[in-house]
C-alpha cells in the first residue's frame, strides 16, 4: 500500500525492518503465532537470529508491529483519499473498500490479523488503545459527520453505528479467511455499503 515512504529511498535499516515484518507475517500465517519461533522468522527473513532483536524485543513485539504497520499505512492512505471528498457516504465507501482491498490481496496478512491476533484478550486490549483505536475514531468521525449533515440518521448512537460497521466488515473478512480465500473480497463493497446505509427494509 502506498505511503509517505514510497516517495523517498528507504534506508537499509528500514528495508530490513520491512523484510522482517513480512517474514514474520508469513511464518505466523503458516505455523500459527504460538507455534512459530523467532528462529523461523530469522530464517525466512534471511537474517541472523540476533539481528531480529536489534529491531524487535520478541515475538509479541513482532506481532504488535505487524498490526501497527498495516494500520499505519491504511490510515495514511485513508486520510489521503478522504481529503478529496466531502460526502460522508463516499468517505465510508472508501474506508470499506480500502479495508477489503488491503486484506483481500494479502491472505497471509489477513490470516494473522483475523486469527492470530485474537487468541489473547491482552493483545486485543493493546491493539484497541493503539492504531486500531485511531482507525475506529476515524470511522466514528465519518459517521458523526454524516449525522450532522443529515446523510445518516441522527437517532442512532454513533458509537453503536461504529461497532456495527466495523463488525460487519470484520466478519466479512473473517468468513473469507475461514473459507480459504474464496473469491474477491472487494466484490462485497457495494452490497455491504447498501445494507449499512439503507438497511434491509424493502
């Protein structure tokens, strides 16, 4: 996913950092987070075992870094695309599309984010306070903007609406992962947006 780093040359340290994160994503997806070892990640990244600890404190730090890295890129892209839009419905569509695109084109990443990060309540608590919290605040901001403009109903709690939207998209990705990536996730953008914005009443 394009981000601010794409406009400049990465340093050798940044390149190695990204290579390790990618290796960890693939190892965690293939072996599962708890079964994977730092040695496995080092081998996949083609670095010495000790090199990993120059970048990450341990396996948990690696998992957190994968999550933060993808959300940081996602949020940067989202802010960039939303800056060109005024319609809250269009902003919501961008958010749903980017979420499905990001995970739909990277099954290993989807596996890690949807499955491996959810084995621990503590992990999820940390995630919610960090980049995931920023993601959810952005989503809530879109909903509240739509309520203020009259695009969305004002009699619905914005926090509840945020959970409904995120939950719907998240569950869609989870089902896609569990059915072994059957089909293109982005084909669901329009249908899910229709349900979220217009409901199911005829």
